[in-house]
């Protein structure tokens, strides 16, 4: 179908606190949109496309290696918009909140 982008997993709006641990110094950020393979992060610091990051989910305390695949400027609050993709498959990284959001969007 023209105009429809195939996704490996559903994207949902979900605000979770994350910590960009690497590269140092650590930088607090938050998610705007997540899926099982990455996220759109809002960060006070800019990172160039291709930058390797390690992020920690502050809810679960799990961390994952990822890379910046898209850098989209800033939002109205001056947060840098970063599209990140996990370096390894981590379908449960966002936890139960993600699964609840997927079910809620499917039901609407």
C-alpha cells in the first residue's frame, strides 16, 4: 500500500524517564514515542546521527546499547529530538507500560 510504512512493532506515545549513560557525562532524557526496537527521545543535549548511546530505563533500571538514527532539531521546550534504534533485540525493554499502551491504542 502506497504511503504506509512497514514497522517491526507498533509505535505508541509513552513518556518514560531514561538516562543516557554513555557517552559521558550522563544526561537525563524522556521518551515521547516508543516501540520494541527503539524510541523517539527528548534530550537536553544534542547527539549526532550515528552516535552510539547506552540508555537506562529509569522505571526498570535496565540498560541497552543503541544508536542515533535520526536527529530532528528541537521541540517547543528546546529538547533535542533523537530517534534511537536498539543495537540488540530487547522486546521487553519498555515493560508493561508499553504493552498496556499498545492494547489501549488497538482498542481505540
